[in-house]
């Protein structure tokens, strides 16, 4: 049996293990900014910008899933920027995916490049052929968002390390239950816990995980001194959501596989991309590198109008950005400037019953055909 299959159970019981009688099983929300320090500063918590019991509880839970020390930050972009800002200086070169999350590129172009960092963009699939000499940091996003292309984390990590680069993997689309970048050789994982870990579309949060204590020391120091800290309520909400991640993620991935296969045969659909499909160009890599194919499906319809009509007609698809929630959502990604066809829809499969969801998608598509 895969030893990682026990991690969700360990995570679930970590907080409740050995609780004294009469103590709540649910994690208490601790909305404190200051803590008692009678005659000493040597205490687990001193001031809310440096650490809180709620942060610690979530960091420990995420750390069990990642099997690595973890630092929580206010959002996924806070996780990415915290690592980039603390590990790059003027004269460094950084490699970023040109087909990955657009906000990462925007951040690099607006803030890193003017500070003297050379920003190099390559498509995710092109990482396999990219010379990594001279790079200080290589950021990988696989599957890429929204195109769902892949690159080999182990192969890229080996070449990057030989060149002296730090390897950072954005694992937002798959979570540690779907893919384990640190086990594949990456140095750092960044992720948006706003997505599946929280799962209820009501809180923003992110985290950085690494088995290198020097990385986490820098990120934690950045969090404290820059003041980029998560709120207590948001942290508590993500901790609550994390406890059902395994159930939700399993349902979402299972449904996505069924739906992707059916959508690929639908007469109203021009093309479908999903790492679990046999015709995915990197299907072998997906099977080797990923425990699950994920809950995202890329659907290309006849054009912009067809995509918008489909989203308007689908009763069980919320027209919204972001992904990983309990509600299936969809959006036409070209409207954000992603390099995808005008009729490309990123479908984030939620927790609705699979057949009910398929019936709704089928009806909405037939109305366009």
C-alpha cells in the first residue's frame, strides 16, 4: 500500500490526538494579536504578526500532507512572491512558464525585472529542452493553468540542480494528494489553498513547503517583516476545509475523468484536454508523475459566442474565476489574456453527482450544436 495513503488520516487526527476531557474537537479560532509575556519574551507566541495558534495548527496539518515544514501566507500569489522575493537578487535569472498562471508572469514583469532580475519565459512543455545553465531559480507549473500541459519534475529538477538552481513547483492544480513535487526532487512547493484545500470559495490563503529549513526561514522572516500575514478567520476556514479535502478531491477527480471522456466524444466540442485522457500528448508522464489527473478540464468550443452561450445555459456551472470549489465552475479564459482559443473554457469540476452534472453539461452543449 502507498504509504502516502495514510497521510490524510494522520492529518485528520493530528489536532485531536490526546485532547484533554472537555476540550473542543474542532480547532478553536484564536483572534488574538497580542499574547501575555510576563517577565519574558520566550513564549510560543508573542505578537500576531510573528505567529498565532491558528497558523500553527494549519501549518502542522499541511505539513503532514506535504511531509515537509510549511508556512502559511495570505494567498497563492503571496506564496509565489514570498519565494521569488527572498531568493532572487539583481543579476539573477529566473525561468517562468509562459503558459502558466498569468499573475506570476505579471508579478515578475512588474516587480522583478525592474529590480534587475532577468525573467525568461518558456512554455511548460519546452522545459524539457531548455538549457538551465545560469538560472538561479526555475519555477514549474505542472499541469499548467489553463492549458494543462506537463513537464517532468524529476528530470527538470535534476538538470536544474546540476546547474545550481533552486526548483519551485506550483502544485495548486493537484494538491499534495494528486502530485508530490518534493518527492520528485523539487526544493519548494507553492500553492493556493484558496482552491481545493479550502474548497468552499470563502477564503484566500496559500502556503510554501520545503524540506530545506533555509528556504522556510527566509519565507517566514519575509512574512513577519513585510507584514504579508494571513487572517485568523481565513486560516481557520482553510483548516476546516482541509479536513474534507481527500473526499472532495476524490469525487472531483473521478467525475472529471468521466466527464472528460464523454466530452471528447460530444459533437459540440472541438477539443478536450485533460491529463487523464489517453490522447493527452504527455499521458505517460501523467501516469508516472501524478497520483490523480485532477479536476480541471479544458474544453474548446466553436468560438467565443458558443463558449459564452454554453456557460449561460449550464445550470450546474457557476460562471466564475478560480477553481477547486465544491461547485463546478467555468470560464472563458481568453478574456483574461491567456494564450488559448476564444472558445476555450476551463471547467473546474466540483462535488455534484457525476450523472447530474453530465446531464446538465450535455443539455447546455446540445443547445449550441
